[in-house]
C-alpha cells in the first residue's frame, strides 16, 4: 500500500492520521507540490486530478480524495471505529467533517491561493485575510458543535473522524496566522489530539519530506 502525500497538505494529513489510528502500515511516496510533482506524467496516471493524497492499494487500484479514503479505511478496517454508533451522533460528526472539507478547505487550498495571486494580484496580506475569512466562518460552526459535545475529543472519549479533519485545518490556520482566541473548544480538542501517538506520528514535521 502506497500513500502519495505532501507533508503539509491538510488532505494528506487527514489520511495519515486515519492510517495511524488504524495502525496500518504503508509506504510513503512524497509528492512535492511546490516543485510541481503532481503535474508529472507519472503522477497524472495515478491521479488525473493532480492532487494529493492518493492511496495505491495495488497497481491500477487507486483511491483519491481524503474523505473517500478515510471512509474506505473505516469500512475495511473497522477497529478502532471512527464514528459513534448512534445515527444522530454519526450525522453530527459528518456535518462537522463536511464543514471542514466543503466549506473551509476548498476555499483555502494552494490552487485557490495561486489563482488569486496570478489572476487577481493578491498579496501575502490579502491571502492571509482571505484565509482568515473562510476559516473563521467555518470555525464558528465547529466551535458551537464542540461546545455542545463537551467531550475530550470532538465527539467522544477517543479520537474519530471529526478530529481527523479538524487537526489539519487548525494546522493550516496557524500557518496563516489565523487567530484561534475565539475558539477555546477547538483549541482544547486539538491539544488533546496532538498528545495522542497517532496524531504525533502523522504530524507534518514527522514526515520524510519535511524540510526541517
């Protein structure tokens, strides 16, 4: 099993956390997004979208998109579970995951940033304002959900799918100097996650392509 990943890609980070929680071994294949590795002919054959992550199960068997990958891992390796058992609680987790992967991250990814720079002459400062706007909009909803949950991790006493999606987004928020002062529950949960061995293993600074 090969994971095509970039150390600070939040989508790759999600899958690394899920793999670590499930204790699944894999080979790490670095795709340097800054150098344009994702646009190489070889990688386009693996993932025509030219995005990371991609999980190659066997030659010709590849799964892309982090949510699909995490769901596949949950279905094929059900222990430990990443969702609660009750349908309503599962729906709440999925709502939070969707907030991150549909309402925040797509508007804040490298492709959007590059487009804003090349087509709209965006500056570093305006990119940071753009990032803060969309992250804060989503974090308000996440903070509310975590305040209602009141558990150590997003939705329980053990980390699950919500935590898998939240931690990488907060990592990006800190990279772009987005203040988290208004989100004490987000900070609390992320601090708990970052003390967990699986999250430590999956962290960007622990990856082989981390520049140091």
